[in-house]
C-alpha cells in the first residue's frame, strides 16, 4: 500500500521500521494487514490515510476514533508497516507510545488501542481517562 501524502516543511512523514524500539505510534502486524485489507475491499483512494483520533466523550472522558481521511496541513503523518497514518496534534499528546492491534474473539473483532498513557478505562473498553 503506497498512499501518497503531500509533504510540507511543517508535516514531514515519519517512517517507522518494524525493528525500531519505541515508535511514537505503532501498529501490530495483524492490525497493518487488516488496514490494508479494508483499504482494498472498500477501494479507498490512495490519497487517504488512516486517521487515529482521540475525542472527548464516552463514560471515562475520552474515546478513540479510527477512519480513513484526507491529510490536513496540521496533521502529523507517519508510515508504519506500510500503512500511512495521520494524527492531529491534540490526539498525538494522548496517543504517544500507543500500539494499535487487531483482535478477534468471542465478543467480536476490532482494533484495540494499547495506550501507556491511560489511567483508567470504562467497563466496555471503548473510552478512557488520562
């Protein structure tokens, strides 16, 4: 997958190799494969990147959002395991050090955020506080 992001002096893409010890945001191999699969199945344009976002709401204060979006000038772009990611500056404060995984289990399947900044989560696991 090779989505093209326009690089500006303010928003240069950070490439993270799988062997790097502490990327700002990481994707598990399984999550990266699933993102690529979804992009192919949905015919998502190459100009779109996967947006990782933290927003207010949920029973613990914040919730995660993950969707394909056009990069904005103020976004911080990354490339992890061949997947183009974009994160706005506010979300990046909360997501630094996070690994996104894809899990399948008895309760369904989905992306799971393993965030070292989280102090508590709600019972359903869809929101958190820092």
